[in-house]
């Protein structure tokens, strides 16, 4: 099984460099990048379903589509780089000019340190009506809470195994 913090790294090479092609068509329709989805899913071919790699490919694609649609790139989780979850408020503080250049560089260098995992987790978790659950693709802030939440499912195994999640997502 791939380590959680490395699961998404396998897809980095497929993510196009900026600037992205504008997905909004003149008539107001959105044109999804299915070529990217094909590449990401191809990279997951041959992995065990339990590894979560196929679902991670869908997560990366959905996050990238939100960025292409115009959402702030670093506010969409998982982010393109480590740490994959970086709260907007933390990023705004670090990048907002309150820190010296040296201190900012020191803080950014520690983003991926093992002890930073509690503040900068590998996966996003949100508090639902019934319990806390891992969320696949999220835009959120501490002040506003969850703004967008996408839950991807591969459905390669039993639907019943994830019944608790289906119940939570239903209301």
C-alpha cells in the first residue's frame, strides 16, 4: 500500500504547467479536461483497489478541474505540492508580509516536517453531522468552514463497506 503522503506524488508529472487552458466556452459551458483524467487513471492501472490509487487519481483530477474553473490554486485541497492540505489562514499569515523573508523561508521549509503533520495533515477531515470524516477534495477555511466538498468513490468494491459514509453524505 502506498504511503498516504506519497500517494498523490505519482500524479504530479501529469499535471500541466500554468497557464491552464480556459475551460469556459464562449456559450458559457464548461469543458472538462478528460485527457488529463485519462492520463491520471492510466497511471493508476495495475494498482490494487485497496491502495486507494484509483480514487486518488479521481481526487487529483477533480481538484485540478476546480483550479481550472477559477478557484484559487492553493485553496483547493489536495494542493499541487506538499503539504497537500494547507489552511488558507495559515497560508495568508505566512505569505502576508508579517514575517521576515528569512522567517518565512524557515516556516515554509518546515511545512513537510514530520512534526508539522498535526497542523498540516496529509488528508482533509471535516466534521459532519454525525462524525468527522476524511474528505477527498475540499475548499475550506477556518472562518467560513467547508465551501466546496467533493467525495469521490471508485465503487470497485462493496457499496455496503462505505455505507456509513453514504449516510453521512446524504444529509
